[in-house]
C-alpha cells in the first residue's frame, strides 16, 4: 500500500510541475502569437494545476489508516476529490466555449506560424504525460489518478484541435481567421465528454457498484489454494481509495470443529493480503459443505 501511495504521489508532483510549465508556455505563445486557441489551452492547463493539487490532497487523506470514527479508512475521499476535479474540467470547458464564441464574433488577426511548432510539441508532451499517469493509475487502481491522466489527454486533444484550427487559419488565409476559435469551441466539447468518462467510475465507487470481476476471480483462485478450503460462494468487493475491502463466503468441511474453520478463515485472510496487498481487510463468513 505504501508503495502504491508513493508512486501515486510522485506521479501527481510530475503532473503539477508539467502543467505549470506548459500553462506558462501556452499563455505566452498565445498572447504574442495572436491565438485564442492557445490561450484557451493555457487556461485549461492552469485549472489542471489546481486539479492536480486537489488530487494530491485527496490521495494523502484517503490513504490515512482507519480509526475509531472511520473503521473502513478514509478511502472514499478519493472519489469525492475526483468529483471536484470533474467540476474543474466542466468549468474550464465552459470558459473556453464562452470565450471562443466571443472571439468568433470579433474580427482579429491570423495566428503566427510559430504557434504550430509550440502546439505540436505540447501535443506530444501531453500524450506522454497521459500514458505515464494512466499506467500509474492502473498499477495503483487510483480513481483520482485516472482523472488526472484524462486531464492530460483532454489537454492533448485541446492542443491538437488548436493545431488544426491554426493551420486552417494560416493556410486558407483571409476569411478563416476564426478557425482556431472554432477549434477551441470544439475542444471544449471533448473536455466535457472526458469529464463524464472520469465521473462515471468514481460514481460507481461511491455507490459500491460491482466493477471488479477480474479481481474476484483472483480472490477465488487464491482461496482454493489454501488448505481446508473446499470452495467459495459469495464474494463482494468494495473499493475505498487505493485499497479494497472484501466480503467472502467460504465453504469448508461441515464435520470439522468450529475452531478449525476459524483457523482456515484466518489462513485464507493472510494468504489473500499477502498475494494481493491492495486488500486492506477481508470479512470471511464460513459455511459448511453440503
């Protein structure tokens, strides 16, 4: 668990520094290069910085150990932070859309050609960031980390749309000056769609939705390898932050003493937490074999 936590925290620090530097680069290039699409991109990257700071806070709080008032730990803080991050995405998309519509209605100069070079570099960097953070999210099973990864992907999409829009404005010439504004408007739609993709699994986690079939199969396979275990019946998994709570019905020989069944249950719990360290607790109900 501590290893996953540190991986996640290090990844968030990378996101914060990367987003801050890219927001500065986009803003400066957009202002001097006459491109609102780049300025809109800078706005999104700035909100990403604050969103990443929120994710960092959520990760630190959600991995606090269980206490008297929170016997299941503090893991639910992570999807709650994810909801706030989704709010940041929707707000930034709304601002971009509003400003784009304003700029479409206002005559302005064609963006400078060098903005395309900056955008091409940014698209590559943000896609690399997305892949790094997404991989860490899969390793740690962090919902908020996945949200942060999609921030990078939405940023890459916004930059790509800006690249297309500016290319049209530059190469098509007079009458196409607003192409980069249209690109920013379209990008805002992509951002809202990505916000939904982030929101949906976080909502499932809060509602204890069954989302972990592969994990259940692993649990059942490990259970059958433990001496004294005949089979497993019900198996429910709930995710809290970076950890999981498991409710498992265990089938043992009905003729063995209660104490022996109790020992088998403890052996299984130790084996599960050894092989699947992301499991913070297992509640086992012992049933006799029919």
